C-alpha cells in the first residue's frame, strides 16, 4: 500500500527558476492552482519538460473517446491503488459522462454488470496489460472489431502512461490536491 505522505516535497513558487516557471505556468488551472503532481515533478524539470508532450497526447489528443479513455485511466489507477490518480480522474470521468455508479463499478472491473461490450473489453485489456504486460489474443481480436490501429495503440499507451504515472505518484507520495477526495476518504 502506498504511503500517504510526500517523499519528495512540492517545489514552492519561490524556488522556481525561469525554465521551471515556464513549464509550470502551462499547467496552471483556471482557478490559479498548479496540481501537486506538477509541483512534485518540477523537482526534475528536464524530466517534466520531456514527459509533458507525451502526457498531453494521451490526455488531450488521444484517438479513443473521452469517456473510454477515462475508463482506462480509472481502471489502471484503481489496480495500482493510486489514490491521487483516482481522485483527479473521477472529476475528468464525470465530465466525460460517467455516472458515479459507473465510476464505482470500474473498481469491480469487466465482470460487473452494466458494461457494454466495448467497455468490458477496455476493462479486460487494462487488467491484462497490468497483469501480463500484454493484451491477450482473444481480447485483442475482439478490440479490433471496434477500434482502428491508432486507437488500439492509444489504448495500450494510455494504460501504460497511467500505470507509470501511478507508480510515480505512489512512490513519490504525491499528496491529494485541496478539495479532492480519494478512495480512502481523505
């Protein structure tokens, strides 16, 4: 179980150099906040600078629908027990049209009642990628009936990106942003 305490402190604004300021200003929310993930990763600005274009592709330029992408992200976040990831993406999932009941059902996976075929396949693919580092042949063939080659690649890279991010969040101890409630009720 990941620790709930930061292992790497947030980089405070007084510590930002010019490069760091440029990077972090790009992540500033409409309400002025900069999420803790970015303020933590800013401790390694070269990593943050190179990671951000990939992360932005996965989150904003992905060929998989917003709703389906959030199903993938929440499932891998749940499997990794990444509370920060889960809490942030519950908000995204709601904007993508997922109900609170569906969000809770993601924790149960593909076997939970109520998923359509595509959603079951996405949940199954996520579980297989986490467990085996590969989508199984039967799941792959079924996914190919619904998704283009680009979409299939985006499915794999979405799960991979958020598996990696979940590992970083858990290991670095990135604390929840103010106002977020994780699955542990904090």
